[in-house]
C-alpha cells in the first residue's frame, strides 16, 4: 500500500512540476498584443539616393572625371563630359550603371565606375524630445539612437510609439518605438505626448 501511495505522490509531484514549467515557459515567451497598437516595423531596405546626398564618384583610370558631387534640387548630379545624370530614387549600383553607360557612349571604352555615399541627407525629429531639430544621419541609426541624439525624451513623451514620415510619403506612419525601428535618411520623426 505504501508503494502505491509513493507512486501516486511521485506522479503528482511530476505533474505539478510539469505544469509549473509549462506555465513559466508560456509567460516568458507570451506577448500581449494590443489591437490599437501598431504592428508595423520600419526596417532597413536598399538605400535610395536623394537630394542633398554627397557622393564620391570614381571613374577608374580617369582622375579628371572622378570627385565629390552633391545631388542637387533637381535630383541630378553634373559630371564632366556627360553633364546631368538623374540620381534621385536610384541605388548606388544603379547610378554606377547609368554613369558607365553614358561614358561608354563615345567617351570611354568599358568604363569602370564606383559610387559611394560620403554624407547622407539629415533626418528630423520633432515633438517630445529635449532638442527637436535636424541631425546628421549615420548608418544603422535607430529611433532610440535618434531620440538620444536629440536630448532624450521629455517627461510627457509617449515612449511606446513614434510617427515617421519618410521622403516621398504622403503622410506619417505609426510604428512601435523599440530597438528595431530604424531611421532612414530624410525621415521626419515625431514623438507624441502621452495621454494620462
């Protein structure tokens, strides 16, 4: 009889431990999802060039065609020999191809071109931060880094969401404010006031 009680007791302890482990494991990985909260996350995508970006263009073996260039208000750069080349909306690789095609059209035989962004257009931050304004963009910048650069949150700041208006967008979009929310060059960030 005592053997049966011992077996039942052991089974009950094992079941209790199993249920406790499942329960604690479930709470550690469970996320509460608020339907009113945004589910979007702004992530890194291929960088597209825009007005104000500073570029280093190198045409191999042709130092007189190489140098520093700025994308002007029309979205183009002006290069020796070939003149205006549209740059806005292109990636660096697409601009390399466009410049090489223009140079190979009667100027150079099989030109090799490289384009490097040396200075990105700035981003802007508004709202409930210490020092709203314009700030230089750095590669890998997140919203939390941007807020830190702007003097941190004010005591009224809503630290759960951020509103971002990207270049070319019609309106701002609401994103979760976390370590994965990235900033792109030219973005305008707005940290809203929390509702008590």
